[in-house]
């Protein structure tokens, strides 16, 4: 049975928004577009099924829009699945699913985690038309609820997907009489100033307000004065943010709330009783942006509370560093840095010493968020280098005792940033400073004295930006900048093994690529491709592999994030394979890391020798050629030359030719005798063969 006869098509909607009632998307089964008997769904507005599955191996879609209002439209993902299946509908966020069968007649059951409310059907079944009986339910955090557990979590509705519009939610946290409640804000993002969270110290609507919050700044910890907290959340009719995630704990009357261990800090002290103290020390590279180093649990105005706010440790945006060594972090580390930054650092060493910079971690938005290093105390000092993405040298040096760093970011995407170690070092008057080693590369030579040279190479799959050796000149500077090792777009690769990388790897690959690689191994060998990493934009970006230079019918067309199985190529005796990578103008991912190796192909079997013919050649290995000719008086029918294609096929390029007699051969073999001179015993009509000829 052909492969497509065992498969049907599943589609799901990543985005969908059409003008309600006027613009429609009609989805049908089979290959006859518009056939009303095959229509599966007619969709409009923004509500769509989780999945739609065809009954056959074909599906058609027809979009119809009017001439008026436009909408975002839709983005649809599709894939093949087994026949008589409804496809995997997924599991609700904050929910659980019982059952893992998706065939016709199978039933799935759903429930929500504790504290969440299930909206929708608790059970759905896979019907005979390959459609689920309903969408999967959703688990929402109820908009009105009471919490009586000693600790728990309060989430905005649909967190973190956005809480929606026109909300008026109230939550009460109720603890034992005589105890109090502590709130810690883990995440906070509301539309400012229209969507507001109000925290009140008590159960009633008119209870005193402890805090009123909006926007994207995460609030500080809050502590109640009573055993009840009231949280009120109002959202208007328009935009919404991510929402909030708040954890609460309850504690006794004569103790302070557990402050936890602040991020990027160490805490000393585990007692929170009245009169106890704790100390918070920031980790290297961080500074206190809130609170004192030591706080004490004390009685203040009749209330037991910490003597100050819980300390907060953050990576600063700039600063002046004069210690012999230290750490510089991008603001927000270890999280992502913020947009629109302009941070300046100055590192100062003792006179007569230099500053060594080591990049322990570095990842910024490629081409947009830049870190500049200058050989001196300010921006006007000579530029050492400007870095972005992940391509940075292992380390750098200043020539004097000052080094200036400037980090600028744009207003779009951010990344994890950097962790940089610095130390002051002694300058050698008879040599250059260590030039470093390229990322994804290696260095040949350890002598940095004046007049010496060092050269560089790259890891498999990368190429040097320039191959000129670096010479240590009399001014203590190297003759050229440190080269980079780059993963390029296409090229010819020869050898028994190697690596093919997507351009820019391990960074995300650029948009709008069309790269072709030719891989050539030893005579008589095949090529095996092994996939170590593979992540492309599904359906839109793809990798083709072929073995005959034609990409019309490739061996494989690969896309998405599933790691492919090894692929064998080069089976036609040309010992080559080709890869072509295409990316569109939009989303990019990590790309691919592919290693290739050669392997022995199976030889062909002896094809034999044509009757009345001769063969030139006795080797039957891959790519070997045999030529054929016929005895005099015979002509060759078929290919005069055949090539062993081998591999899994064990085939010759053409069948063994034949030698057939020609008309002239018949006359050559005739003996023209008179009847009187026929050999004794020869009957009338006998044609003597060549052995009986007398001339």
C-alpha cells in the first residue's frame, strides 16, 4: 500500500482572526476544492477547533474575504498522522489528562490542578469522522476565591497568557487568628495605569490599603497586620498584560515572615522570632539596590516586623572598579537584560599594570546589542573591539591601567547578556599580550615575544576569517586582529569525515538563505550523515539532501525540530552528496550540526561476458567501468560501457549487452560450391560453416 494511503492530515491553528461573519475559511476533505459534500468546517471570527483532521490523504482550504475590514488572518501548522486518528489535542495548562489513545473511539479525561477551575468538557472522544467531540477544556484560576491553606499561590486569570478584559476579581487569604500573612511577588505585568491590583489589610471592602500596583515593576514584599488579606484586581475593556504570580505564607504573631533568600545573595541567620537578626550579602558582581545588609525582627508601633525592606541584589548598569579582580555582569543577570540600555564601566588598575578581560558567558542580540571595549578611561580611547551575538575572544588586554566598557541595547529583543571576569596583570616589556584563541578555534604557537608569530585553526565545520599569522611587532601590538571562526553558507567539503553547520551556528541562522554544500569522500565510498543538532522553522525553513546533484527529487527534505535519523548517500558511484538549506524571511532557530563519514559500499556482482563478445575490465567495485565489444561479424546491442552503482542497490548502470550476428556475417560464412563439388555426404541445401571453407 502506498505510504500516503496510510496517512491523513492534521492541522492546528497557531493564530486565527478573520472579520466575523464576512471573511471565512472553508476546510474540506479530499482534492476537489469547493465540493460542498466534503466540507469539514467553515470558520470565521477568532474561535477555532484545537485540531482538524482529514478523512483522506488530501485536504483543501478556501479563504474568502470581502472588500471591507481586514484582520490578522491565520497561521496553520499541518502534519501527517495515522489513519483513523483524531491527533493529539494536548493537555490544558495547569491541567492533567487521563488517556493517551487518539484513535477512533478513544476517550480522554481531564482535570485541573488544585486551586484551578475546569471550563469545558471533562471528557472528549475521538469520533469516526476523525474529529474530537469538543475542544480540550481550560483550567483557569477563579476570579473569586478564598484561600485557607498556610501557604499557596495567587495567579491572575490565564496567567501567563494574559488575563483578558473587563475583570473585577476578589481573593481572600484567611489564616489562623493571631497569625499574619506575607506576600512575595514573583512576576508582575499589568496594563498601566488602567489595570490595578489592590491589596487590603482585612476582609472588608473598606479595609485599609497596604498597596496599589500597576505596570511592569515587580512590587516589594508585603506583610499583613491581621490574619486576613483581601486582593482586588480590576482590568478595563482594552489591552492586557501578562498578569501576576504571587506566593503567600502565614506566620505567627511574635515572629517576622520568612524573607527567603534573595536572588543573587546569601543569607546568614535562620531565626525569625522577635529580636532575631539576619544578614544578606550580595554575590560577586551584584550590589544592593534595596534594603540594608542586616535587618532585625522588632516591635514597631505595636507591630512585629522587620526593621527594613527585604534586601534586593541586582547587577548594576555601569560603575567604577578599582579592585585587583572582579566580575562585571549585564544588568538583569542571570535573567535577560532590559531594552534601551546605555551602561558604562571603567576598570582602573595600579599604574604600570594592565587589565585582562575574560569572557565567561556572552550572548546578546545579534547586530543590535553591542559591547564596546576601549583601551583607556573613556569613550574617546582607542577601540579594542565591538562584540555582539556569541562571537567573542577568550580574553583581551589593555595596554595601560585603564579600560572602558560601553553596553548599548536597542528597544526590541534582548538576551541573557554577559559575565566578564577582570584582573590586573603585569605588562612584559619584551613581548605582546596573549592574543587569545578564537571561539570555536585553536591556536598554534605559545611564544609571544617580539618578532614571534602565532597562527590559528578552526574546529570542524568552521572557517577562519583570515589565515595570515599574527606577528608580535616592536610596539607590543599584534600585526592583525584575532581572526574569527565562522560557519559559512555552503561550500565544497572533501575528506573521509567532517562537519556541516548552519550559517552562524550555534547562533540562530540568518533569514533568506540559499546555501549549497557538496560533500566528496574517497573513491568507492558512500557518505553517511549523522544529525547532532537540528531545529528549523517548521515547514518554512528546510534542508534538502541529494546524491545526483538534482534537488527536484531529493533523498530527504528535513524541517522542524525532530532530530532526523542517519541518512546514507553517495550510492551512484560518484562518491558525492549535496545539501541545500533554504530559510525564509521570518523566524530563525538554532539550525543544525551534522557530521558526515564515509563507509564501504557493496560491490556489484560479475555481470558476465556476452556470447560472441569480449569484455575489457575485471573490477566490480563502486564506480568501476566495464567496456564490451563483439567478435567480427557481430554487432553490439546495448550499452558499450556499464558502471557499477553499488551501494544498497548492487546495480550496474545498464544490463549486459548482447552480440548478434550481422547479415554480412551470413554471406561470409557461405561457401559457394557447385553441386558436383560438394563434400561427400553433404545434402542439397547444406551451407558449410567456416571450418569447411576451402578459401
